C-alpha cells in the first residue's frame, strides 16, 4: 500500500514539474521577443500594451466598410508599426489597410497588393506632400494607395477602389 502511495506521489510531482516547465516554455518567447509583431483586439489594447499615444485613425469612414478593424497587428521592436485591416461589409474581404510605421521602408504583409501602378502623383494633403498611386489589384480590380510622413511615422493607406474615398479617409486622419 505504501508503495502505491509513493508511486502516486512521484507521478503527481512529475506531472506538476512537467506542467511548470510547459508554462515557462510558453511564457519564455513572449519575454524574449516582447514587442514583436502580434495581433491585438482593439486600438486601445495597442496603446496600453505598447505605450503608444499617437495611432492615426480616420474620422471619416465609408459605409461599405466595416468598423472596427477586422485585424490589428502591432509591434514596438525593432521599430513601432501598426497595421489595421478593414473588411467590406457585404463580402467580408479586406478592402482597406492602414499602416503607420516609424521606419519608412516598412510595408504591410501585402493583404492588398497593387500589381500594376497606372499613375503616380504628388498630392497635397492638409499641407503635407503625399504620394498617390492608382492601379489595379488582381482580377483588374481598381486599387489606390496614398502615403505620407507624419511626425516620426510613415502613414500608408491602400484600398480596393478608385482614389476618391481613399483621399477622404486620409484627409480625415489629419488634424
């Protein structure tokens, strides 16, 4: 009987140690890679977790796009970057991507990729010089992108549509 109890205790201690090791292994990457790109539930979560004060969001938003963002990704290392994806209400497809990054070379993962740029123009957006690009995505769908520098960030908006709504959205992001 005593042998059975001792065997059970050894088994329970082994399981407890194993659970502890698994918890530490699960926690370790977060500690070592803190600040790397990860998904967030809301813009407020990004602000509180990464200590970011300025996240540029539009005050004008077309009715055919769903608010809040369907996906929010952010990182603080190696530089601050925030990516917000918005879906089209009817289809659920990503129709607008807004990114803000402290590195001008940053480009979101390409959820909306402009395959062919047909026109590029410098555009004045509330006193800022922006680059407006118009072209097509897959299946000849019209796509547009506008990007500019704001404070320490590079802001970029890409939409699956002609540039008219895009310019309104971008304009509403600036004070």
